[in-house]
């Protein structure tokens, strides 16, 4: 036995008229109208915000920021190699390699 989060009607999961998933949970509804109302604002019926720590959205780096970081790294390592020599630049690159991989 489950309870429709919108109208609070008890019902069997097998006999539910509509189903929706939200925040890793499955919700059952007595009618399509209740499901539509729930999907419009699920946080109002579950108490779980749309983005909570357990299901944070993935942030994808793209656009000008990535190109700017790449340009700055190229400039930095290019200047280091010109001014201090190739060996020193390789030492710097290997030292900062984990941070560069994390940015990628």
C-alpha cells in the first residue's frame, strides 16, 4: 500500500493510474491529474528540493572559460620554457600535472 503524495489517497502500486520518479524514489498516483500536479512542483509534495546533495547536477565545463584556461596554461608553460629552459618547464609540468588533469 502506497499513498498518492498529492491527494493522500491510499492505493496499491499495481493499480496506480500513473507513476513518476523523483530524487531516486518512485511515486504512485491515483490519476494522471495528480501526476501532472506533482511533476509541476515535486518539492512541494516531497520536501526534497529539485537539486539536493545526493543528486547534484553534473556541471560540464565548456565555452570560453575552457579556452581561456588552455590559453593561459599554454602561455605560462611557453614563457617558463623560454625563460628558464626546457628541463625546468618539464619539472613544473610534472609537478602540476594532477591539477591540469583535474581541470580537464
